[in-house]
C-alpha cells in the first residue's frame, strides 16, 4: 500500500456510541474518536424504546466530524450495534413503530408460550441459540400477541445496524452476524429457519437477504453526502454488525483453545469454532452459536456484565453520591472479600427499578448478608462475575473436550482492572487484556478485508498485535 487510508467505524452500544476513524498505514491501525454520544432507553408510559431518529442524527454528526478530520478522505464506513432489536417497515419503507428496547417488560413470561407452539428442543436444533426473553424470536412473538396489526403491515424486518445502513444507502439487507442473534437463523444452512416462522406465525417474507462481513452494502445516498459535507459517494461496508462479532474479530487469540470475554454491559464468554456445536449437552447448559466474521462460530454464553455496576452507579448518583468508576473500583479493592455472591443472570437483575435494592433482596432471599457500603456491593459484583466466568469456562471445556489455559479479555470492561485480576485469581488462568476498542477495531478489520488490504481474519489479528499494547494478569492467591 502506497499511502494511508482512513476508515470510519460507528460503534453503538447500549449506553453510548462513538464514531472512530481508523488510519491504516499498511501494518498498524491508529484510532481517533471524532464523536461521542450517550445512548439508552427512552421510557414512555412504562415501555422502553430506542430513539432511532436521534441515533441516525448522531451518525450524520459523526460523518461530518470524520469528513472534517480526514479532509473528506474516507475510504469506507461500517456500523455495529447491540443485538436482537429491530425495526419494522411497511411496503413504502416507512418505519411502522418506534423500535422496542430489549429490556422492555412486554416479553416477560413469553418464553413458555413460545415453547407451547414449538418445542425448545426444535428451536435450539435449528438455531443453536441461547434462550433469553430478549431474543428477537420472543420480541416478534410479543408483536404478534400484543400488536398484530403492526406485524401484519410489516414488509421488512431490519435489525438496528441494518436500519442505519438502510438510512445511509437506501439498500435493505440483514447482516450475517446480527441475524444470528435473533434465534430465527440457522447457522448450519445460513438461512432463515422457516419452521420457526411458520409455527409462531411470523413474517418470513419480511426477512431480507443475508450479507456477510467484508462485503459492500452500498454507497452513501446523495442526500446524506450533501448533508454531511462529503464530495464523494463513500462505500458502506458490512462489518460484524453485532458488536460482539466485531469485538471477537479483533481479539488476538493465542490458540484455538483460548477463550475470550468481551466485557462491557454484557460479558460474552466463549470460544471461536469453525462449525456450530449444537448438542443436547450444549442446550442443557444454554450455550449459543452466534455467527462471526469470516463465517466463524462464536460458541458462547451471555452473562450479565458491567450492567450491574452501571445501574448501581446510576442509583448511587440519585442518592447524591457522584462516584467515578475508578472510585468504585478502589472501594471494591478495600472491601472484604466474598461477603456474599450473586448470580449475575438472575431475572431480577435484567431491568430492576433500583439495582442495589434488587441485589440486597437477592441476598436476603438466599440467606446471605447484605452490602453495608457501595464498596462491598461493587466487590461482590466483580467477584460474582469472575465466579460465573469460572463456571462457564468449565462448561466450555466439557462441551468442547479441550483444556483452556488462557483468557483474552477485550472491550471497555477491561479498564476495570479489579475485574481482570479477579478473573485471573478465581479462574486460575492467565488473563491477557486488550484492545479496549476491540469492537471498533473489528469493524476496521472487516473494512480492510472489503477494501482488499488484507485477505484473512488472521492477518487482521496480526494488525491488532502491531497496533495495541496488551496487558497480562497472573493468578494470585
């Protein structure tokens, strides 16, 4: 390559979003965050929604800032978001309703209703996806039950990154990795699981053609170009548009037996496989087979992650305690160990009105002492996450018949060094952390593949090793 190229990654998480320019010089990536914005649910009459128009506006703001930063020299754009949520469009491509947030309570109790129409064993055999009430399958079933007129009018289902790509380019498609989070996609055939759609009376015709990471979706529309001050039609590339898929793509795994933890609002802990692992045993342990960049399989478990800390911090702020995450971590270090432990995935922690109250109620119900300070509560959360990691790794070893010696942790959660050290201590394994910006870098890797700069995912991971400093944590007593 004779000159540097500029790639733009939009990384939209459940709590914030960023526009990040990645400059590639032929061997290394350097990153510049050109735009940041808050994200989260908008609650109206008790229901939780995503403000998709505001998100699109933030995307355009990021485009304008990236254009200014690069003097209009952008080679391509990629978008990733959280999984499972979607928008429904009518035959004229109008968004029919504001997209629901996956933590909305309308799906409470609906998993059993779904199983009454199609056995859970059948769903898992077809999709290999972990059962959670937030999954698209349950959300669409809720649409059929509570607002069938909206589902009847739907001609298109677009997951959140698909919707943003459509608004930028005018092309409708469903990206490969985000589609697998729906529990409606067959990772063995790479097609929609028609049997599930029929059993639940869901609109199979509204699902779109699949596009794979590293392929071209389209170019910015003339309208977007002009509004954002761009002189050329910049290509929009399909990346691992499920944020975890991009994060795993940028994880510098040491060998095939290493596991990864993508640490953020959720902890996604798993192993990268070449083929789905769908067995009675993996069903019993509720493991998922999500698809990844380069058509890999992300064999993993979704564990509630730093959402617990985030929600505690929000509650403490309401009480007048203006705490930084650094202060919370230090208080956890100073607190006594293992005063109590919790199951991070207990249903009461999915969307409580007050997280500290929910945790103390859990302790009372399980016969444990409650937290007497925010440091004690934070330490218990970090310890409990590490305990959950240990159990999950043991299950991975059993299900894959491998021995896991190393853990690669990536994402914003690795900035909580106490969690990284606890993970090493409690699992008894060496932990390698980095990069923090794994999701954005994974998006940039897919864009490099689309632009012909690299040919394989392995090449992309070598670029990661050249570009970021990794840190190791050894198990301590």
